[in-house]
């Protein structure tokens, strides 16, 4: 009899666990079904020109999937540009309701082969712009041996991950007027409010103390004279002014040179990268900058590409997703570069990053695998 009672108890426990399992998954499936049905109602509201109702329905659909990181991140950008909100809501919810297929291929033996590209530009950017500048051949400054190769390698990486428009200025093309034309006039006319702008510069820089103890820093174009360079360089203050008139919400400068930038504001979250509220991530326009090393340090190079860009390429392959959440923040990229470049150079080269403008963070890359 005791054995019979034990068997009955074991069967009862199994049935109870099975019941709880079924109820849990039914409820989860019900939530997903309700989210999709609410989404469909939002589409019907759009067709009826009831846009306010559509927005509410889309928000409700998102609330039924509160843990979906991609949608929550996307909502930050809808709120920033109300005129684009509906289109982005639709795109995000469509992608959420479909299974993401990596596009793996199989060989003759059935072995899966993944694509080489492991990251992409986040879907909530409309267009991504990049200006790549690399100068080895200076008219009046010492020649460099790494800048052009590094710039071309980084350009290739941006092409692989899907940047939409890339302008490349190499050696004598990268004179001051041409650089300013691309940065100021072209981007001011092309970039929209939901776009990403990335500027990469590899070349000489200069740091000096101005009068009254104020520090300033400069990028050196290909045509800068060796003496009296004040009118032939591009100052960090100029970059701030230019960034202010570019409509893009997110602007990112990567300066592959030894330069110290005054008034840089480091990320509040530091190494933890703990984000409790995605909606609080990007409350305003952000201009972020990362430099290859501080003033007085030396660029370490090998085989025609410098150490900083070598690690930058790895970072843009997804290795800089430090907390492994599928997205790369600018602060994560800065921490990754600082850790690896500093270690490999025996602390002779120490990248530094932070914000020139704005508060919070922005998402630079999204892992695709």
C-alpha cells in the first residue's frame, strides 16, 4: 500500500506541474496573440485616418510585450520625431511579429555557414551617414604611415554593416575647405532628425594652451601650414558649432589621433551599463566623441594599421557588446577600446570618450546574430 500511495502522489505531482506549465504557456501565447490583434486594430485606425487612436493601440501592443528590447528602444526615437512616429511603430511591430531569420546557408553536407557580418545599424535610424578622413600625405607636416590604411579598413567595415552613405576623403583630398563642406553644408542639407552621423578622422592633431589658461584642440587638414596654423585647422569648438546645426539626433566622432578634448563629459553609467529605463536613454540630441589617445601619448601601429583602429574593427563586429544584450552603446565601445588598446600598448596609448553635447546614451550598433 505505501508504494501505491507513493505512485499516486508522484502522478498527482506530475499532473499538477504539467497543468501549471500549460497554463503558463497558454497565458504567454495569449499575450502575444492579443499584442498582434491590437497591432492589427492600429493598422485599421491608420486607414481610417484616426492617427491618435492608432498611436494608442500601438502603445498598448508594446505594453503587452514589455520585455521586447527592440521595440522599447525604438519608442525613444518615435517620441523625438512625432511626425515619423506612426511609420516607425509599424515597422518595429511588424519585425517583432515575424521570426528573424539570419539567412544562414547550408553546404553540400548540410553544415550551416553564417554570414560574416554580425552587427548592423539599428532599425530605428532612417539613414546612416559616414565621413571617413585619412591623411598620410601632408603638405607641410610629417608624413604618416597608418592613417589611409586605417581609414579604408574602417570604411570597409561600415559598408559591411550597412551604412547608407559614406564619403571618403584621403590625403590631399582632405583639405580644410573640403572637410568643412562635407561636415557643414552637405550634412546640414541631407541628414534628418532620425539619422545617424559618424565622422572618422585619422591624421595629425594639435593641443595647445590658449591665453588665460584655456585649452583648445585641433584636427590638422592636409593643407595646413607648419607655422601659424590657427586659421588652417579645425578646432573642437568648430565641430561643436557644426554639430549644433546638423539635424541628426545622434552624431559620433571617432578621432584616431592623440588629442585631449576639453569639457568632455563621460557617461554616468560607467562600466556597469545598467539601463533600468530605455525610455530615459536618449532624452535629447547627443554628440559623442572617442579619441585614440591623450595628448602626449603615441599612436601604436603595426603592418600599416594602427592599434586603435585594429580594435575598432573588432568592436564593430559585436565584441564591444559588453553586457551581451544585443546592442552596443557608445559608452560600451569606449570602454572596450580603452581596455584593449591600453592593455596591448602597455598603457602607452589610452583612448578616451564622452559627450560633447546632450545627456544619456545612444545605441550605435545592433547584433544580428
